[in-house]
C-alpha cells in the first residue's frame, strides 16, 4: 500500500513538472520578435520559432516587426501667408529594435500621432498656400526626416509620410477656382491669337509664293518666246543671206508688205523714207513682167533705180 502511494505521488509529480515545462514553451511568429524578461529584468531577445522560457521566472513580450500605419487626424494649420488649411496625413513606420520600442516609449502610437501633428504644423507653417498645394513631396520628405530623427531612440524607422489632403477655406477655394478659370481663359486667348497670327503669316507666305511662281512662269515664258523669236530671226536672216537676194526680190517682198499694210482700216499709209531706194527697183520689176510676157530670159535693171516709175499709184 505504501509503495502504491509513492508511485502515485511520483506520477503526479511528473505530470506537474511536465505541465510546468509546457508552460515554458513559447512560439514566436516569423513577423515577430520576443523580449524575454527574467525576474523583471531584460534577459534576451527571442527569435522567430520555438523558444523555451524558465517557468515562473521568465516572461516574454512579443513585438510586431511589420510595417505599421499611424493615421494622423485632420488638423488646422496656418500657412506662411496666414491661410488656415486642414491637413490630413498618414505615417508608415517599422520597428528596428524591439528592446527600445518596449522600454523607451510607453504608447508609441499616441506619441507618434502627437509628434506628427506638431511637426506637421511646423513644416506646413513654413510654406505658403500655393507652395503647400503644389509641393507635397517636399513636405512629405521634410516631415519624414524630422520624425525619423525623433523616433530613432524608440527603435522605430519612419518609412514614409503621405499628405492625404490639404483643404483651404471655402472662400479661398472659390478665389482659386476663379483665378484658375481666368488663367485658362487667358491662355486660350493667347493660343487663339497665336493661331490666327500663324494662319495669317502662312497665308501671306502662300500668296507671296504664288506671286513668285507666277512671275517666274511669266519670265520663263517671255524668255522662251524671246529665244524662239531670236532663233526664228536668226534662221530667216541666215536663209536670206545664204540665198544671196538681189534688189528685185527685195522689191517684191516690200510690195507684199505694202499690200498687207493697205488692207488695214487706216485712210493714209506712210512709207518710210528708207523705202525710196527699194522703190527705185520698181522700174526693173515692170520690165521684168514685160520680159516674162514676151518670153525673154534676161532681166535688165534700170540705170537709175532711185527714180520710181511713173505708173505707180
């Protein structure tokens, strides 16, 4: 009976020790790290996986090492040009040292929120409204740098800061809308005027080019006609010179010219003075016709060809 009681006691003791040993096992997830304390003091940092703690003596605080978000509540900020705007921002951070994050700050979320609000007022307050609306990247960079320096002792790294919105007052927004509308209308008028100017310039250049082309065509036409007439005159002159004409032939051609002149509507015909020498050969022409009528082969030229024949009308 006594042995049985001892055996039961030993079994109960083993079960108790086994249960206590199980309480010392801790599992740390891959995105976490554990801060282990022994008797109230920091002992070591547990890595992800299965970790064994001394039962009753050790305790562990898990720290999430993933990137976290702090939503800064909208707040009113006065810009450099004394305009009250409402600014809303978001802060992204990640823990770098779980020990500092555990012991150096009690409420990191609340501390980060208050710190972001204070520095947001300082950064936005140093800029004017137009610069704040158009330079959000600059504000984000400055705010991230300031917060990163301030939270370094807390074992946290500020990844980035994003300004969600910057809302000016209603009257300022309306004034900005009117300003943008006026600016766009001005740009539209400038573009329209520039388009009209370019259109007129192109039209004038087209007309000038057309006039130039017409003038070039007319000049080319005249040059071709003049060259043709020169070639014709040269050809006729060469033919006459090669034929070796006499006074009789010239007189006959002159009579043909007089006939063409007399066919006009004029009542009077002026004969050039230089034509008297040619008309002197008319007597020889009369004899030519007589000889042809009689069948004579030889034509005699009058001895005084400068005197025109008496029967010429």
